[in-house]
């Protein structure tokens, strides 16, 4: 069943389920069933909303569905619950059972879709180890949010830090490695996933201040000649578009899972700089650069490649020189040294241990590993705008409705303040960090569980409490 999970992580963008008439869902599920059983994967793809289609190509979507065909035809579907923005259906095939996660709009278009291993819902009944003494209102608020996270028995460990004017408060729950009975600590190493994009945004800001690059540079200035046609309607992709997700590049390259060396348990490790260049030489942008925000791992990976070129340094060297060393983040890197492997938490998905991800040339988009102690230093530096580069990374570069983005950081107005935040996830880890700009208070949540929205819910609950 493992392959279904890894494909979910690669294919799906989470969408919120809207309160649509149940008839809409019944009709959509019936059409999906009929189309899948007849091999009409294009028909299912055509049901996707326009926004969802920007996240995944027809070719990739068809390949994803084709991989499930080994289970035979769909025999029955049964609605089970709403979870993490999806309606969940127990889907019985000739040779197995999967969960179908589905979100639709009022026009019967699919805005979110996934297939993953099916497990009957269970609730944890045994207590989770913790050092939270629950003596203060903050202690109790954190415990309430984290306890909800641990009602899912598949979630293994979590650490939380709250930064306030009157101090830093640390909380530790669960296990760093299942079965060992040891709480994760301040120096336990986690994969932080896409929070890495904020580090890359700060490195871009540093390059601007060093006059190595301009936010308004056409990225083709830094790419091979084969990428000369990378534009849409005469508009080129600018450097800032890579960081604020308005480049028009899709979330993932369409050949990620088909290029030589692909490993579903470590899906980015094989994908090289040269593969990115080849992709950029043929890709068709999905929107005019600078006009529409669509989250793109591809864009930030390319940005990291460009930053390495203008400095003549590796991404690891840039990270160490401009962020980790100045902020004294001694355990923050894209790799874990041999002597520190004992402190590297094991990641889990659906309760099963997963291999650590090694993102190689995609590190700028999600490959950093860090600790709670280091991430507190990082959060404090961002709250204080501690360096000119950090401050520049918080400046708005694109706005759409109430949502804005700087260089990597998402910005959102809330009760007269501004929430500055990002989250992340890899095969076995999820994370969240955010702070209230005027309140100068924030939170870090790191977990060694692939739990959709788990850290976000914890972090959001804490930040709401801090606003009171």
C-alpha cells in the first residue's frame, strides 16, 4: 500500500470542502466510479476545477489513477467523514480497499482529490507522555491543541515552543522514535519541509542587498540558452515571482515521477539541476507571470539554483554563511552529520516509519533539517527583523484579496495585526511556524508525523490565544 501514500504526497494540494448539497457529491462519486472502471482517466481529469488543473497535468493524473488499476474495478463507495478539508469515502475495489478523499464546488467540479490506504478510524485511548505541567493558561491551551492532535493514534511526537515578551515556553510530547519511550527534546532534529522556503527567501533578500541580483531580473539571465522561450504573453518570469509563487510554474515538474532514478520513498533525491533546466526549456507557463499566486515547489527550487550560481556557493554554504552561523543555529542544515544521527527523529506516515527525504537540488524548496532550539532562534530573529535581509523578506511582493506574500513568508491581516507564517511537510514530518508582527509573539510546532493540518491547527490555536 505504500505507493498510494507517496503518490498522495506528490499529487494532492489540500482544498477546503464547501458545504455543498450531498447530491453534488453523490453524482461526482458515481461519475468517478463509472469513468475509473472504464479506464476513462481523461474524463475524471476533465472534472477537475481550473485551479486544481494548474496543480497537476493530465498526464501525471492519468498515471496516478493508472497505478491504482491493479486493484481492479471499484465495487462500492461508502461515505465515512469529513477530515482535513475532504469528504472521505471508503472505496472497495476488486482486490483491495482505499480511502477516496474528495472536495467539490457548487459546479460539481473536483477541487481536491486523493486516494490513500484505508484504515478504520481509531481514537487513541492511552495517554501520551508529556512534560507539560499545565500550570498556566498558556500551558493548558497548548495541551488542549496538542491533545487533539494525538487523538489520531498514528501521530507519534510533537514539540512546541511559544515565544512571548516575558519568555520562551517549551513543550514536548510523544516519542522521537516509536517504542523507545523517549520524549523529543529541544535538540531533536526534524525535517521542516517547506518552511525551508522562508530561508531561501531570506537568502534572496541577502543577494539583493549584496547587489548580486535584482528582484525584477528576468530569470532567463541566469538560465541556459535553451530556456529562452520561458515567458507567456510576452511577460517573462522575474526573480521575485519564484519566491512569491506567481511565476506560472506548476507546483511540481511533470516528469518528477518518470525520470530515471525516481524512488517513491525519496521522491526528489534523483531530480538534478540539469533536469530542472530541461523542464524549463519546454514547460508552458500556466498563468502570466506576476498575476496569479499558485504554490510552486518548482519555482523555489529554481530560485535556489540561481542563488547558487550568482554566489558561486552551494545552497548548504549559503545557508550556513548567511543564516545558520550568524544566528548560531548549529543544528540547522540540509544534512545531518554522522555524530548527530542519534538525535534525528524517525518520521512516520499512518503510524509506519518512513525513510528520511533527501531533496538534493530541490533543497531550497523543502530540504532543511532543524531543531526546536534552533527554530526558536530563527523565529526570534524574524520577529525582531534582526538583519536587513530578514526584514526585506517580510516586505510584501504580491497581494491577492487579504492574502499577501513577501519573499517566502505568507502575510495575513488578523485583528489589527499581521500574521507572518509558513508550514511544511515531508514524507514523515510536518511543521508550522508563525508570529504576530505587532504583538511580537509567535510559535514553532515540529512533528515527526505526516499529519495534514495537524501542526497548523496547533499553531493557529496558540496564536489565537496570544491575541487575547
